[in-house]
């Protein structure tokens, strides 16, 4: 995630009324309160109608007096237990427990699904601070009929933003530990009266919450063996050409898992699947004539609930079916030998800055969950309005509990942490006594200071449950902290290697001065990952969800983000891209051929580099977004995987990608557990053993000893001039061509099953007999050593 994306997201967040007094924050639905005998019955003023411009704009709230309700006694109520947090089945009932240190009162609200749609509370139970509170934990135990029942909380206390408190007794809040969040059931559909933020409520667990895992177990691949595929659940199958029964859902992904198996992927990294509100900055886009949505999902509402509107079931069965659909996706992926990672966003939440909505964390205990300045202002290291207070003792335990849940209950295999450097910053009211249990002399750490041993990262790294899963950091944030190569790692963390992306892009497009740095990238970036770290600590990528696609990287010099409706002011302006001579898709045949060659060069580089390669969804067929490098807001063809285009390219680039991933899996030397040494790897130039590391060099070549393939020769010529190279001499052996990106398909990869393979190899014979090979400009090759039958 980058600053430009976050800035635009926040710019189009709901323009809410500033909280100058407690009734002026966000539009709220009318909730008729039906109390039981444990609640205080009174006349309650609630918002009954919210009106605003365009759904995403500022709203005016009308109020009405709710009539005194009648008593309903449907639950047996007792004191309850302070642990575990959330709603938990036990002893024939449900225990509710929630942390709030600064609230003066707490009320549990129970809402049936039908009452939620009618903006009514079914029952409310006031919690006695003497009997229903232990320390800072409010709790209650209920027995009764919870069929189709949801819940939420009301907390009251001081409303004083300058002191960091936003308590508002007119708000019904989500439990941070809720396992499913229920509101709207259809992605992109507005709520009642075109409300973008209709009331949400939490699922109450029941004994019927069962799922048959069929003996599913973690795959536990060594990280060095992974080929990661970053993907968007909805975007993967939403396009009509997917021809899936459940397009745009978890079940839709299951229908297309065989595509990923064919591609050679053994790990999918799902873009955010925690509950978020895609209508967060809903507004009309006059450029495309549709509405802007939060398509990517980097704005979490709840960290335990799967995104309900990614399920075909929606809110049916109070979200239980959606949970099971996510589990079904994981189970089916594991059956095909594919691990499942989640992209998680613990750096900020959907509640934004002081003008944002009060949904959960802010109303439960704002000063605990968010990083605040002395006068209550929100630190904004995320670029999205607030910063999660990750190293606060309560918050870091919350994050740990969330991750454990997704591993133990949902069988997730790993996590990629968005803007992970925020998790290394000191919390609000930081002091060593609070964090370490004892004061440290000269401890002058202030809020947000980067820590060398962050308590949260320490806990995650040494947790007995999380120790067995993959942890990947996006090792930077929008506050200027950049930790690629230096993220606190405890020997287990990997990182999105942003430096790999930048260097590879520069070298492949022919920029001088990068040959040495490019060689480091091929080796797994040992210059970055020192002190016992390994090549697999580097997750290598050329493209990701934010930025150009692979096809656009070789088609556009400049971003073309006008479709976002922001006059092309959003998105990154420095992309290290090259259009190969003409801007845009309409270009000459020679330019288009060069672009395909460059795409093959990038993919070959990714597959022969030490470390963990990551492919971005759609790059395997050349998906284009028309030069838009910040497509966060488009729920349309721009972000949809085009299955029709994939079929068109099945004999071209997609074939090349499949063969390259297969080659990587088969080669013992392309996923090493340690950095290659001189005993295994040798560098070459135009002549063997004489590499050119000068600032003007645009040529890098190496040989790699491989216990399966024998020996592999790889060379990159990123000059605008062709070159004749001399291959390393190996008496009794000869070099057989395998890959040449300058050749048209199917001769770009001479697979064994290619009918014309022998004829194609004979065309090289006059050069190979002399140990030579002609390389065109902007091309790369790979050859394999085999016994010379004529020797």
C-alpha cells in the first residue's frame, strides 16, 4: 500500500459532520429499544433518518423520541467471565466479554436479523460495573434462544476528543472480537434510504457452527519453494468471461483454482478479506459514468470477520455460511497443493480521523486502540487518517488473537502485513514500565518512535501458534520509515523486497549503472539480508496490486489515472517504466514485439532469482489497466481478471509463464536455502569468467550448478545493440538452448513436447558448435549443459 492510494481513499471517505458535540459524528439509523428486566427503561433520543448527497457526502440527521418499550424476558442472565474476549459458547449459553478501560457504563444489545433490517434493537442488557466487570473487562453470560440473533454494545463515558475519548451512548458498536459482521448482503448495494453506513451487528455463535475440514492439514512448504500469486477475490472471477456459477466470491475462486495449478502457483496471497465497507467513499465518477468503491479493501472494519460480501451466501445464516465459504476455499486450495496467505491491514482502520465514523474501536476505547498526540489528534503514519496503536499491551494481544484465530479456525498458512513498519513504532503513552515491566534509565522514547525490538513483533515471532506460519512484512509506511532489509525479523520474517522491484525495472529497461545491483537481486539480495538471514527472506516482485501491471510497465512511460476522477493527480509518478518507443496500446508491430520480449525478460528474471517470486494476478496473460497505476476505486473491467484475454494468450505469454514456473520447480538451484557461493555460481560477461560491473554495463550472465539440471546458463542483454557471446567451455558437454525471449512463441521456450524442437535447435548448431550464441537487444536466454554425443 502506498501514500497516494491512501490519500485518495481518505479524500473520498464520507464527509461526516465534525464531532463538536456527541450527536454530530456520523449518520445513525433509528433503533427502537426493546429492553428486558436488566435494562433501564427510558425515553431514548435516536437518529431516525439520515439524509445526504450522493450517499458518500455529508448527512443531516433527524431525531425522534422512541416510545417506552415493553418488557421481554427471553434470556437467563448471569455475571459471566472476563475471558476469552468476544462471544463464546460455554456451559449451554454464550459468554460475552469486551475490554473498555475508560467507559463508565456498558450495555449489551441483542438484535435479530429481521430487527436489524428494521433498525430495531430486540433486547438490551445493562451491565452492572460491580458484578459484570472484572478489571477493565465487561462481561455477561446468557442462556436462551440465539437463533438469527446478532449483538452489539453501547458504551457511555466522557465525550472529549481532546482527551482521546469518543464515548457516545447513541451508538451501537461492533465487538472487536466479533467472528462475523452483518449489515448489507450484496457487494456495492446501498443500504436502506441509500445509506452507505447502515447499522452493523455481530454474529452470536451457536452450537450449529460446524465445518467438515475432511482432515485438512497445513501444507508447510519451505518458504524457499513457494511461488506466490497475489490476487483479489472479487476481481478474479467477477468478469462475465469467467463463466463461473458464483462469480466474484470465495466459491468463484474455488471454481478457478485449477488455473493457478496450471500456472505453477503453490501459494495465493489474498488481498484484504477482513470485513470492510466497499461504500466507504461511494461517489459518482463522471469519467466512467459509474460509482467509485473501495475495491481493494485496505480499510478494515473488523479483524476476525471474513468479508461477508465476498461470499455467495451474503448475510444468510447470520454470516455462518460466509465463514464456511472462506474455509471451503482454503480446504480446496490445500487439496490442490496451494497455500493461502492473507493480506492484513493492522496499520489503520476504517474509522479514519476525527471526522470518521464511530463503528467499533473508537467508541469502545479510542485512546487505547489508536496512536494519539497529547491533545487527542490522530497520528497518521498510515496516510489514511489514523494509526493503530499496535504496541499497546491490549492492542498487541488483540492482533495476536486475531492471527491465531485465522490460523487455528480458518487454516490460513501465512500473512502479508500491509505497511508493517507501523507495527514497529512505539505506542501512545509509551514508557518502558508499561511495555517491559520496569523503567529504563534515560528512556526518552516518544510516540511513534521506531523500536529495535518491538513488543508486538517479538510476540508474533515467538508465538507457539504463529511460529509455524509465514510472516511477510511490507517493510515501510507513509511516515517515511523504510525498513527493507532491516525489519526486525527474529530469523523468520520475510519482506516484500521493494528494492528488487526498483532495480530490476531499471536494469531490464536498459538504464546504466545497475548491473552490480541487478546481480545482487539475482542472488536473493545478500547485501540486504545479512546477519543469518536467507534468500527466502526476500519476496521478489516486479509488479503488485498498486502500480503498473506487467503489460502496462512496458506500454506506458507515464501514469494515466484520469478514470479515477482526480485529474491524474493520484498514484505514483515515478514508475521506472518504459513504453518501448510509443506511449499506449496503439503502437507499431515492432514496438509490440519488443514489449512482449520485455515481459518475458521480466518473468524470466523473476523465476531465476534466488528468493521467493511473487506474480500479480493477470500478469500471466498481460492484463492491462490502461496505464492506471492506482485502481483502488474501480469495481469494473479495469480490475477484473479477463478470462477471455487469458484464453487468447494461452499459446503465447501464458504458456511461457507456465513453462518457466515448471522449470523453477524442477531446478534444485533456483530455490536455495542459502546464498549461492563461488562453488555453485560463476559470473560471466561477453566472454566466460569476465563479468563487466562498470557503470555502462548492460549485460549480466551467470552459470549455476544444479543437481537436477546439471548446469544452467542465464544471460541478460539489456542494451539496444545485439551481441555475440562466448559460452563457458565444458569439455565433453555442449550447451542446449532452452529459453530465448527474442524468439516468438512457441520458440521462446523449447519445451520437450514442442514438435519443432529438434529443428529449432539445429538452427543454433553453427553457433553452438563454436561455443557462441547471438543475443538480440533487450533479450535474455537460458541454456542447459548436456553431454556432447559427438565429443
